[in-house]
C-alpha cells in the first residue's frame, strides 16, 4: 500500500532529510536561494514572512536574520519539531513553526509568502484554492515567491531514464511537475500580477545527486546563469520561479 503524503514526509523527516540537507552542496543551494528570495521579493527587516511547506526550516532559518519575522507551516510533526529545535539552538527569536495548513494562520497578514517546492504537492482543487488563500494573507503590495519543478525539465526526463529508482525514492505520493505558464495563470486568476521565470538547469539536480560536492554545485550554478539567458533553452530548465504581487 502506497504511503499517504503525511506518512511519506513523516518518514522523510525522521532523519534522512536532516542528513541530506546538512551536506555542503545542499547548503550552498539554500544559501543561494535565500539571496534570491531577498532580491526578488525585496524582503527586509520590516518584513513578516510566511513559508508554506517549510519542512525542517533549512531555508527559513537562513532567512530569519534578514527579516522581521518568519512563520513556517508544515503538515509533518517531525519537521516542525526539528525546525523548532534548530531555531532554539541558533538563538533565533523571530521564528515560529506551526504544524498544519494555511488555515492555521487565517486572518493574519504577511508581506511575503513563500512556497519552496510546495505547489507541486497540491492536487486540484487545492492547487487553485491556495493562490486565493495566499492573496487573503498578503498585505496590499505583498509578494508570493514560489519555486517548483517544471513539467518540461530536461533533467527530469534524463533522470527518469537513467536513475528511475532514485527519482521515485524522493517523490511523494501527490508530487507532480508543473507547467510554468499555467501556474502563473492560476495566480493571475486569484488577483495577482504574476509571472514565471526559470531558476536553474543543472545546479539543484546536481546538489541532490552529489550533495557533498560543493564546488560542483557552484560550477553548475554559474553554468545555469548562462543557460537561463538563452531563449531557445529556457523552456527546458529544471525548476521555475513564480513571482506574484498582490494588486
């Protein structure tokens, strides 16, 4: 019997994820991602940030020193327990980690909402409902930043042929790849000004396959910066960003 989404993530966050996310290449990816989030959302010391599907908080804890407050949400109790423990160990007093869904923060207002590898775990009708919920959570002019795998990703097609078991191991029951433009359109339909852009080709997959190889990740990231700028290749990228601003 196939595990449920919650069972999968409870098992993942029982030690395996913590070990993987502590590897040098994965840490470099998260550091790059935080810099990207700060630049693209203009988040700063005035900003209250909500992160959906925060996992063990490896991105959120890196982001916390640069913003006013970070609130993380996840359905997996193991993940939230780890995130709270790490925040306490690091002496971060501006973080809150909650077990549950968007309903846990209903009525609150944020300047930035994040969904890092979050949207592709949602199935219809949640996929279309969540942008509307995010809209209600944001202050006027607030920003949603999302990062998810592209349905057109060349790395996914190659991985499915060469390492199918590894791909399946790290794929949750509901997980799917998304079409970038239709994902942006879902946010536009919810009232946002939204656009998609490509984040990478090889660097994030490289961090997953070779998590100890920090230099390899950095080389791959430099290569990505070149590839992203080539129009004919852009649609084959691995992961795409959504930047959606509340009107």
